């Protein structure tokens, strides 16, 4: 494997690990459900995507790369769908964001 491919793979793996680590801290530190869900989506999309791409560079053109592409497509389509379904269910149940401004009742003249 060439040095450039190894460096690109290492960079993707390190960047993906960084996003997963930051997203993990976000899951712990964020104040409410919606911001925690955002941190989890960062882990799933950016972190997992970079990790999978770095692993594909390490594997080269093999069956392993095809399997990693399939996993990436599954994450790419399932993650936003699941996040949207969770947020919609929370909104329908009446869960409001903690940082949202309270609506003032309009005064009638």
C-alpha cells in the first residue's frame, strides 16, 4: 500500500475517532433529549462514515470494501430516518426542548 493511501486512511480513522469521541461527550453533557439526539446523529453520520472510509482505504479493492460500502449505505439511510422518527415521536408526546423560548399568550385587546 502506498504511503499516501496509508496517510489518508490514518487521517480518516483519527478524524472519525475524534467525531465519535466528541459525540460521546455530547451524549453525556447535553441538557435535553433533542440536543443529545443531535450528538448521536453526529456520531452515526460523520464519525462512522469517516471510520468506514478509512477502513475501506486500508482494505483496498476487496470483498471487505464491498461489505463496508453496504454497511455505510445502511447507516446513511437508516440513521436519519431513525433520528427523524424519534424526534417526531418526542414532539407528538409533548416533549419540548429545554432551551426553547416559552411562548407568551397573546393579549386580547
